[in-house]
C-alpha cells in the first residue's frame, strides 16, 4: 500500500514538473512570436506613413501622361571656364567673333536633354530624342546674336535584336541616328568629350565627320565582335542635304578578351583590348558643293578609313589610331583655293592613369598630328605646300560621385607655317580649362 501511494505521489510530481516545463517553453515561443510580430507591425506602419506622405506629395504634383509604358529622362551638361593664351599677337580674319587677345570666358559647352519612350513589348526597344544647345553667332541675326538655341541631335527608333536566329545581338537605329565611329570611341577609348572632341571630329585635328546624321545604323554586339554599318544623307546633323548622294559608313571591332558586351563605360572594372577598322564613303556631299562648267551645282565625294586600338585595365588605359582621307576638293569660284584639310593623313595616341580607392582620380594626355595634302595642281605655291597641325591635350580629373566629374586641363595647338586647316592665318595657342561634367 505504501509503495502504491509513493508511486502515485511520484507520478503526480512528474506531471506537474512536465506541465510547468511545457508552459515555460510555450511562453518563450509566444514572446518570440510577439516580438517578431511587433517588428512587422512597426515596418508596416512606417511603410504606410511613407505611402501616405507620398500620396499627399503627389496630390500637389503635375501629372504626366504618355501613350507609352515608360518614359526615361536624362541630361548631360559640360559647364566650364577657359583661358586662352596666344603665342604671338593674333590677327583676326573675317570672323568678328574671333578673339584678338589673351583672355578668359565662362562656357556652357554642351546641354543635352534626352527622353526615351518605351513603345514596344520588347523592354530594350524604344524611341529616343536628344536636344542640344548652341549659341547663335551670325551677326546678321541682330538681337538674336548670342542667343542660346536648341538643336536636334538624335531622333530615332531603336529596335533591339531584330533577327535573333539570323543576326544574333543585332539591332537597328532608324532616323537621325549615331554614325558608326564617334560614339564608340567616346564610350570605350577617349572619355573626355567635355574638354575635346575625338581625333576624327576635332577641328584641331582631322575634322572629317560628326557624330549624327539622318539614315539608319545596323549595330551588332557580341562578346568577341561588334560592328556598325550605316547609310546616311552624309552632310551631318547640322548641314543641308539636297538629295544628291548618300554616305556609306562602318565600324568593325574585334574584342580580343571577349568583353564586347560588358565594356561600355565600365573602364574602372573591366579589362579589355579592342582593335577596330572604320571608315566612310561619302558621295556627292552638298556641304562641299561647287559649280561645274555647265553652271550646275554639284556635291563632292570624299572617303576616309582608319585603324584604332585600345587596351584598358582599371588602373590605366592606352590607345592609338591612324586615319587617311581622300578628298579632291574643287572650288570653281577660287581655283587657287581648291584644296582642303580633309585630304590628308594623321595619327593620334592617348594614355590615362587612374588611382584612388575607387579609381576616382585620373591623369590623361593625348597627342594629335594631322597632315593635309594639296588636292590638285592649283595649290603649288610655296606658302600652301604644308600646313600640318599638332594638338596636345593633358589634364587631371576627379569623379566626385556618379553624377559629377571635375576636370582641369590644357590644350596646346600648334599650326605649322602659321596656317590653319583651311590655309588661313592661324596662331599657336594654349587653352587652360576648368570643367564640371554633370550627368543625371
């Protein structure tokens, strides 16, 4: 009997102990769940407050409506100051706005406003329009002289991956589109458009073409190869085209390290080595028209081709190119002036060094040499046989953040025999520049 009573007491004690332990575990679990729930409630309340704040804010905003799934706005600005020092006393020609003495000026070199409208089911296809500012410098415009005006830079449809089974990685720009070479070089080789155009476009160097024209551009981008082939009016985006001829233009690039799809603007993170062949065959260009023997106005044809290579690592970059052009320019009004800098050859080389924790500091330099050739027998006078130019660009840059870069640089221009690219009087000079390059 005693043993039975002892067993009952033992069982009862164990039951009470077990119940107590069970209750304690449940309480701990409930407390943990309550703490987690409180965190979620706080997060939801915070989010709800933010939503209410945004709702109140947008009640006061101006609505935007577009017949498209998405609009993307962006801007690019080059704001600066430049001081020009001439080697000797400078004598101006016929241009009343040409500077006559050493001096400085504040500048707004570029103001791009861009909109992309995504009109298609394909999220990578869109309509793009880009506007740019320029200053009116025609003295005949009276009160408008010096005013800042808008100019259409780009207006095209981009259709991505148009034939994936036949032409992988290929799309097309149609409208006022990129020409094949300049945009490639500005985003893969020479990144300092805010202080100077690239060698092919710079008036201190080759000055053979510009960056946009009306036509179409078929672009292919693969890991080891990319290309652009375009047909355009030929005169460029700010010259008259009378419909006499077209321009056939191209770029082919071998991406030796297989980085063709990743390198654009990623110069501080990607190592790449590119080799390119580019050129242009521009028929009956009305920008350089002349009057023939029958009295009719004719456009003139010119062509050029070039080789380019660039090697980049996060800490440095080196690049070089060679360009040759053929333009037998005719001037029916002044046969003795029937020669032009677009008939010539030249080369350019540049280097960049980067340092800092995120490679946010850069030192850069570029050298351009252009040697125009006399186009015909009219240009045999000794004063006109040579008018080579040398151009030196050098400077320092600081990437303050993703939106703002500061640059301090110099440009030294030397004109052999005191002649500019058209054979007119020219003088050596140096520009010292401060630039704020703004992206948003």
